[in-house]
C-alpha cells in the first residue's frame, strides 16, 4: 500500500478547498487529540442536512458500488467517516464491526473515506478492500467523499467521526473520534434502531 503520510497531506488539501468552513471555523483537525469517547459528542442539537447528499461507493464483493443518497430514509443510518491513513480508524474499526453484528435489519451502516479512490486516486479499490480486511471491517457499503462535503455539513469534518441519522432523516447524534461498541449501540438504540443482546 502507498505511504499514508503523503495521503494525509493530500486529504488536508481537500478540506482547504472548502474555503468558507475554514474561514468561519478555522482548520478542522484530521485526527482527534485522543482515542477517548469523552468530549467528542456534538451536544443535543447536532447539525442537520438541509438537502440530500449523494455519495459514490466502491464495488466490493459484499456491496454493488451503486451511489447512496444520505440521509437514507426508512432506516437508522450509522455514518462512519474514516481513512486508510488514520491509525485511530484502524484501531476502532473492530468496535464498529462488533456493533454492526448486534443491530437489527432497520439499521444500516455506511462508511465514507475522505480519500479519492480509483486508478488515479490516493488509493485503489483493491487497497481499500485489503486495508478493510486487515483491520477487521464488516460487510457494509464503503463510500468516498474527497471533498468532505457530508462530514462538513454534519459539522464533523475531522477523522474519525460518526453520525447517526434516524429513519425520518433527522441527525440524532454526532461524534468526533473513536467510539466504543457499547456507546455506539446506545446511540443507535436512542435513534430508534433495534439492538440485540451481545457482548460489548
């Protein structure tokens, strides 16, 4: 796989292209200061999407590669923002997978990288698939959003980050940083998603 240091720099340039956000809020951090679950949640009134956002997805053995429009109506949607150059993402991915294994059919997971993906991109689909398997990722769609449009609109422009949107398209919870399985399941259930009993 390619050197992640160079990719991280390119990803920051992608965020710089958003201009207005930088001017009004300052440069967002691509990595939170620590792995903890404390202090990263965005409070009781998370940012809402004023219009749907279409995200390109990867054609993987478990996913058809068709674009996905967020919010996904009719299901509780768990959005995980990550990148292959992010060590916290790598360490936290098994926690996300464990949560995925304990939810019902009314919950959909969707992971989105800030990297451009393709033959001329920062990473190839094959490299993403290899990284995903190496770090314990589950079988749910993976998208790519190199302009960081969706996390910026949800006010979580750093990496990693999580957003949970309920079945009516309302953002119920956002968080910057890693999230333990138990906390993720708690927030999924609070948003109306079904959660099964399991080890967390």
